[in-house]
């Protein structure tokens, strides 16, 4: 995480699951995938150790606060 992100009001307002999800997403960015990361709600829930509903709320929270952007909706 960058210092300017951690010092922002948006970062401070994130829930614990949203922070865990953002760290998991950043861990999947290897520098050559141009930031395009595929992680579904069910896989995120398993990785975070929570329910798919809670993982979905974390995705929604990160989108609403501008940390991530959905480029393709699920089927």
C-alpha cells in the first residue's frame, strides 16, 4: 500500500474485510497483468474465510470508494 492511500479518509473508512480483500487483490497484481485481476466473490470469500455475501459487500465497498473498478460483470 502506498502512504498516500493509507493516509486518505477513504482508507480509514474501510471495513476490515474490505482491507483484507484489497490486500488480496494487490497480491495478485504481478506487474505484467496491467492491473486486470480476476477474482470472483466465491473465491474471495474462501480466501478471506467469510461468506460470499460478506465478500460481495467488501467488493461493493471498494468500488464505491474508488479503490477498484469492475471491468466485466459475472455471468
